[in-house]
């Protein structure tokens, strides 16, 4: 497989192309072809990502307290965030998956795509050093970090809604998924939020959590 298009997209050209290939080799493909998978690279990449994202947050957001920095990092160094990075660079076109995974669109699965980003970070580190790995991480996550720092310390919409509704006494708040649309690798969830069985609002999101947050936000706006 020619990785030139991917290298151009991520802004790093590998001296050792086999390292990139390994980073994109899922266990299902490795098993079928008796190769090493990307699991060990993913293990290391996870640590490199946590360290370098922590360093970036520490150096660029002096006003954040330790707990707030931890929250920002947790929000950015997660499957959903890394999945977006993989989608932006079309990693699904390059990931090597086995027959069973290919049949179930495994190369589009968020977990597999997110893992491949961590493995690629480790591959860049081995091929070009820590500075190149840092450049990749900062380039791809600085906007998400900036966005996260803007609402860190603020209560989330679900908590605010709960506190508002409980001002008048104990209430039962329930979130229910009422619709799922789109293919497995790109689902949109619709959730309704109810107070004591009465519908307050609905919301949408790429994950159930995001849909619940959107429903709570809409309920607050309706109040």
C-alpha cells in the first residue's frame, strides 16, 4: 500500500515506511497474515500523547488549576477526539483489517481509528523523535484543547438542569434514546429528557453522552 497521501495529510514523511505500516495494522489483519499488530505501538503512543498534551496544556494555559488541566486532558485525549483526528486524515482508507473486520466496516470503527492514531504517534516518535511526535499532537489537538479550556470549570448542562429542577423538590429526571440514524461508524443519537415523565426537550449528538448534553441544554433554553 502507498502511504504517500496519508503522509502528506499528517505532515510527516516516514523514513521507515514499515513503522507506519505496523501502526496501521489491526490485530485482525496481523493474525491472518502472521505479522505484528499495532497494539504495542498503541500502548506507547498512549503514554506519549498523555505526556505531550499535558506539557502543551501546562505551558499554554497558565491560568488553569491542576484539576482543570486534568479535565481538559481527559476530554481531549479520548476515543471520540482521536476518532475525529483519524477521520480528518482519512485513516480508514489506510488501516489494514482482517476479513471479518472488513466485512463489518472495521476500518471505520471509532475505537480502531482512535487506536491507530495512538500507534501512529509512537511510530512518528521512533522514526523522527519526540519533537515530531509533539508537532503532530499539537497540530491535531490544539483546537480541541482551546475549546475545552473555555468551558472547563463550568458545570455541564445536565448538572445545571438537575439543580434547576430540584429547586422545587425531588424530581425524577430521565434520558432516553428515541432514535439512532446513520451507519454504525457515523451514528447520530436523538435523546429526550423527561421530568417526572413529562418531556422537556430532545437533543442530538454523535454519542449518547453528547445527545444527552444537547437535550439538557435545550431544556434549559426552553425554561
